[in-house]
C-alpha cells in the first residue's frame, strides 16, 4: 500500500510555541511509519518554515532548531496541481503532500491562517478548515452562532481598542461583578483574568489587549467547566465528557499544562443524563461553526438546586486542542474506546476524505 505523505506543522510564532512542540512530538511518534511518510515542518518563533529531519526528542525542549544540518528552508508549492512541499536550501527538492496536519495552537495556526494557505495550495487539511477555525478562535462570534443554534452563552460585551475607559466600565457594571476579561481572539487562557470589582478592570483590560485588539467582558458563570471531544465530518463521534476541578479563580495557562491545584476528571462527576446533554450541546456548537475533523468544545455546567437538569453554557471551542497522549481530547476519546494511534488514523482519514 502506497504511503500517504503528511506534512505535520509545529512550533509557530504564537505564545503557544512550546505547547505545539509537545503535541507535535506525540503526533509524529504515534503516526504509523508503515502508513505515512511524514514531513515534519517546524515554524520558528520568527515565522520561518523549516523541513526538519533531526531527532524528534529535540522537540521536547525546543532544541530542534539547533540541529541546523537537519533544517531546510521550505514552503508550500503555490501550484494546486502539484500539491508539494519545496525546499530551497543546500539541496533544493520537492516532496509530495497528500494532507497537512497543523499541530499549531493559537494565532497564526489555529485561527484559519494556515488552513487558508493550505486551501489556496489545494492540499487537504486534517482538522477544521479556514472559516470554522477563524470563527472558533473568535469567542464573541462563536457565541453568537452557538446562541442561534440554541446553546446558551454567558452574558458579555465586546470593546474595541478605541473604546473609552468609562464606556468599558459602564459595560462591566451592566454585567455585574465578578466578571472575566478575555481577549476575543487568543488561546490557552492568555490574557484572561477574573476581576472582582472596578479597581481591577483597567489592568485586566490592558493585559487582554496585549493579545487582541478586541476585549470581551463576560459574566462569571457560577458553575464549573466541562468539555467534550468531537470527531467527524458528517457523522460525529463524541468523547466521554470531562470536568475541570479548579483550585483557583481561573483555568490559567500554567494550570492547563502544568497543573498544581486543578484536576481533570474523566468522566465528569455529573449524572449520565446530564453528560448526554453536554454532548448534544457540543455537537450543536460543532455543527453551527461548520467544524470538520475534530475539535474540543468547552462548556460551563451549573447544577440545578435540588437536582434535575442543570444549565449548560458555551465557553469556547478549540479546533486544535492539546494533542499529547495525555491531553484532554485524546483522553476523552480513549475513554470512549478510541486509542491514540487509531484516533490519529481516523483524523487522517477524515482530513483526506474532506
């Protein structure tokens, strides 16, 4: 059987460069070499593309760029008829590409930019396409579409860079304290802060604007976060719902990747009937945004007083969630009976099928 040529993109010039390396190491070491010819393409923090042929373990400590003899500058062929990756360093060459697997988190990777480049080159993408990726990265617009699909969302207000401080304060007073301040487009909780009162608002808004021009003020939902892994194009496979048990005010970047006071429970500690409702809400959001391939849908669950059906609200959608063997998405799928290797095979199949 002829191997599929898969270009795995990792690194990138976002704040989540290091996390991408961890995910890419897991993907590259678990894709079956008997089925796939892998083209590891590292994107430097400066945005340069390099075809990497060095030791994969160098990805675990961001040491891959030090293997200069194993790095060739490269780019995607602009010809839709060729579907190729071209190097133009010491020994210019061309490699066929059947699909691109972007293992990139955050801006310039998860936001539709790389997906759009692949679509221009006529190369299938493993995961969501350009539009769904861009919509999912935009918390405000994703919430609007989810609400139209019948999924509840937190109350919030969006303010651009030119919004006056008193206008932002008035919006905060309307929502009520405490509230969350978030960049509209950013990943891994960068720039997110919980604000208890007026005195902390200006600093939180300034921090959020380091990551995006638009800032979202959002009510603090009195529940806890649950998540659902979603896999598929037309027919969907839903992972076992998980739950984040927080030890602090917010699920920060540090806690997501190096937890000290938070815990993840798979399955979530909610009744099975409620987990089904979470899965249905996740599937509705996935379809509303036009997702394909895979995504992790994060929601809030607020238990009902005295039992019964709780409230389910959308938090955000991650179209390229963390992808080590122990990350939330693979763990939820593992609990549903799909191991890491078979999961990767299915992702490739879905991507190539389109």
